């Protein structure tokens, strides 16, 4: 279970870094605080964190769209950026999905 939470924390830090670069402090603080919410052993906290990982993946995909559009407009290569952001979005979804395991669910009644 510790590994699952560590992977989730890494996902939250990556998203927080994205918000730091965009100079948006409120989402940055939410991302940094989200893994600490798992200290509260309630099922709704677990579902909220999973919803936030889905939202985080959507944010990565919107960022992907913006970067691809900008690079196509400039005539630059966009494939490496697209691959990287797709992997990061998939990783973010994976961290939310890992919280669906029976080991985690029994800790959050």
C-alpha cells in the first residue's frame, strides 16, 4: 500500500510542478495537499483522490492539445512532446486506478 501512495504522491508532485510553471497557486496547493488527505480513513476521501487523478489526466491531455497546436503552428516537431504527455496522463490515471485494489479498500471503510 505504501508503494501505491508513493506513486500517487509522485503523480501529484508532477501535476503541482505543472501548475507552478503556469503560476497558478491554488491548484498547486491542492495537488500538494491531496496525498495527505489519505491520512483520513474514509471511503469518500479515496473516491475524491481518484476523481482528482482523473481530472489531473484530463489536464495533461488539455496541455498536450495546447502544445501540439502551438508546435504545429510554429512548424516544429510535436511527436516527442505528445508521447511524453500521453505517458504522464496514463501514469496519472494508473495511480488513481491502483487505489481500487482490495488492500486499499479494506483500509478505507
